[in-house]
């Protein structure tokens, strides 16, 4: 392993912190990145023209900070899921006129899961409706208490529009970096992380890397994930050619044999021969690891790890229909433990199970299981979970959820099956029939719906009504069942507020008795 050489204390020097900006959509991540980028004097001095290479560096009081230019926690966690932690400090942006929103909480969960410290930038304070104190109290309620209220978290008021507070934010980042004592050894061969890649006509594979340790030099041979190469061209974010890239610095480089992936680790080695050989070995190792990792999320695997005492914490993500149920579930899960294993809730929130939840689950080691109460995965989340081997379990009774986790912890997991989902149905039309009620014009996406089935109305991934079918028709006729790919008319007992776009999930209850007999 080329990257496991110990550095001599005397060779270590401070390196710039690497920062990622995350937060809810429209809260100003891109504007903030643009504002910070345009604030740098270097651009003017060098006469350079800003190149969007995926990261850039600014200088403040003689110290440098590297910003990753793709905002958002998806990229951040996708990279982490591939084994690379590139970010040192996260900035969580919250718009002062909007407050904490679902993706704010997600972003915080992602930073916390990665154990990356974060600073809260309260943006848009130029707006007359801005209420930075509300943001503070909302976050304080989640345990993110501002320093000025006796907590540990730095909050900085900023405006990406006017530039107010930007200096303050940069200073706060540098202070945080100082406490972290980020050091690297520029004398050794480089270890870097790929943050973006593509193929360019005439250049071949191109990647933006950030050097985490050592110095990357022109003509260095390297291995990178499953590929290898030799550094041909290096340019910085002002388009200037570079001969070497120091720790903490980003650069766009060419010279890869094949396109690497974001999150791949690049390690410079002594020769092309070693690069090629090592790449072969890494390929095997990485493929092996991918294989072993992808199986770690099933309940059987988790259970095995629990029984063999290999698991200290069982990571879970909790999504539920209301804040009240989220709190109730969290409270009950916190009390569950067996001798050695405890439940680690890495994220919890109200609403449908999203692709982001799956990404977050995947980044956890071992992969987290996702527990939904009265909510369902979006179709994107369902597909991603299947692809990544992430376990999603949904419940309509809190007790069942808790009981399943309890049994899992005791190594006795036999998931309780209390119902069978018969069909997933899309509402495409709604007809109000006088004196009868709302008839939903439906399309059966999957399964077979039967006349006596129970039914749940699901809107935006959240179960909003649970009852029985009042009627099932094809054209004007009552029918016993309707299968996948067919249209039908459905009335839900006691419910007349069905809307176009709702999903109906029909199901049958399985009797306890039948379970033991069968
Ligand atoms: P992102 O989705 O988080 O990247 O958000 P954007 O940077 O695209 O910003 C969303 C909207 O908010 C845009 O219309 C911006 O012009 C606006 N905006 C961003 N920052 C500020 C700010 O500090 N003040 C005001 N008034 N508007 C802002």
C-alpha cells in the first residue's frame, strides 16, 4: 500500500481546508459559491479567466481555502460511499427568509454521518423578511446550538447578493481549520481524490482532483481507482498550466488510461510499471470489496454480524408521516439495546423515503436500514435501493416497527408479515358522482386488485388514508379483480378527497393464525 507510509513530523505543513457547501434547494448555495469565487483578488492579479473545473481556491489574510464547486450533499455522500472523504468542513446554507427545510436536515445528517464539522451560513439576510434568529432557534431545537447561545456551532449571517458577511464566513472557516490542524507533507508523492471526470475530444479522460497529501508533479506515474496513467497536463481554476499541485489544491489533469470515477483515490508511484501493476491489484481488491459491501445490508447479514458480535451500532434511518410519530419512534428506538449493540439513528424526518435517504444509508458502514412508518419510497428511491442492496421496511403500526428492530438486535429476526400488498394503482382521473361520491379513474401499475381488498391512499409518499375498497369497476360493471396494465374505477370507503396523482396501495391482511400454521 503506497499511501500508508508514515510522514515525518518535521515535514508536515499546514494545508488549506477543503470545503463543501450544502443546504436546501434555492437557499443560495450556487450564489454563495459564485460570490466567494468572484471575491478573490487572485483572478484579477493573474489576469486569469475563471475556469469551472469543479473546485476553486480563494485566499484570505494570506491563507488559502479550497471550495468544491458542486453544491449539494448527493455528490458529497456518493463520493464518501466510494470510500473517499474529501471534505474537511461543510457549510450548511439556510435562507433566513425560509428557515430550516427538509434538505437542510438531510444536509446536516450527511455531514454528521461523515463526521465532518460544519458551519451554518444564514443567507439572504439582505431580505426584509429575513429572520436569522428563527433559523437559530430552529436549529438549536435540533441540538445545533449556536456558540453565542452557549453551544458549539458557528453561525454566520451572510448575503450572497450584497456580499455582506462573506469575509466573516471565510474567517470562520479558517478558524475552524486551525483548530483541526490540517497538515500534510508536500515532500512525499501525492495522494489525491477525484471529484469530477469526463472525456474530452482531443484530450481523452480529464479529471479534477484535489491533492490531500504530498505534491503531484507533471509526468508523475499514478494509480487511480481501477485505472492508472501519467500526469500530462495540469491546469488550475484560472486556466493556468501548473508544474506541481500542493496539498489542499485542486487541478484539472489529463493522462489517464481510462476515465476514473468521482471518489476514486489517486496515488502517485515510482514508475509506469508499478502504476500498471498496482492498478491491476487494486481493481481486484476494489471489485472484491464492492462485492462484500453490497451484501452487508440484508437483514440476514446484519443479524449474522450481531450474533458474531461484530456490530456495535445498528445504523437506521427513520421516515414517518408526522413529526409526532418520528419523535415516538426515536424515543422507543433509543431505549432498545441488547448488551453490545445499540440503535444509531443517522437520520430522521417527516415525508416519503427519497433517493437521498438511500444514498445516506449506503454511505454508512455497515449500510443503514431504512424504516418507514406510514410512508413509502419514491419510485427513484425504490430503484436505487434495489440497485444498491439497501433494505427498506415500511410499517403501519409503530409497535411492529419497534418489535422488528428489537428482534433484529436480539438476533432473532423473523420479519413479521402481517399483510400482503396486492396492487399499486395510479389515480389518473377523479369523477364526482352526485349522491355517490368520488370515483377514481385508475391504472393498475403492478399486481392485481381484488374487490374485498384494503386500500391506502398515498400522496407524495405519505399514507394519508387507510380503509377498504367501496367498489371496483371496469367501465360500468362491478368486477372481482383487475390486473396490471388495466384501467378501473375505484371508490375508497369513507374518502372522497382522492386526487389525480395519488397512489392507491391495496392489501390483504394475513391472520396471525395463518402465519403460525403456514
Ligand atoms: P441553490 O439552489 O441553493 O444553489 O440557490 P441559488 O444560488 O440558485 O439561489 C436561489 C435564488 O435565491 C436565486 O434567485 C438567487 O438570486 C437568490 N439568492 C441567493 N442568495 C441570495 C441572497 O443573499 N439574497 C437575496 N435577496 N437573494 C439571494
